[in-house]
């Protein structure tokens, strides 16, 4: 029988298509101010889709929007006037910008690579 640490190593080594997405651990934003969150990714934003979702405490995940490989984007009808998503193809960074944020916008925000 393999030891648990060896099994973990094998699981990590067997990853076929892994991606890394890095964003800040936490941020504080003053009401009515602008929020900017950068998500640095390990894949080419010119080839892949990236989405943003959020989860307020005790509530379900909520889709904010996506940015596609061609640079076009799509947004939740509810949030399209509050958030915008952009990308930097040179640094493979996807940015979420929010404006006029209120207490109901308090949430954990996630960036995620999307299947095409």
C-alpha cells in the first residue's frame, strides 16, 4: 500500500491540463468607489475564456461575466452596469472593475478559466 504522501505526489504529478490563476487574498473598498481586481493566469488569454463570479456570505455563486479569446465579453443583466472585464494579452492578466460599490457587493470574487 502506498503512503498518503506518495499518493498526493502522484495525484499532483498526474495533472494533465492544470492552470494557475492568481488574485489578491483580500481587498477593502470604500462605498461608491471603484474596485479593481487583477487575475494573473498561466494560460494565454488570447486563446482561452475567463469568467468572473462572486459569492456573498451565505449565498449562492453569482455569475458576473466572461471575457473571450477574441476580447469580446458578456455580462449578467443584473450586473452589466456595475462591472467591466478587460484583459492584458502581454501579461495574461484579466481585470474586473466595479464601480459605485455598495454593501450588497461584499463577496468573495473569483476568476476562473472557462471551457470553450
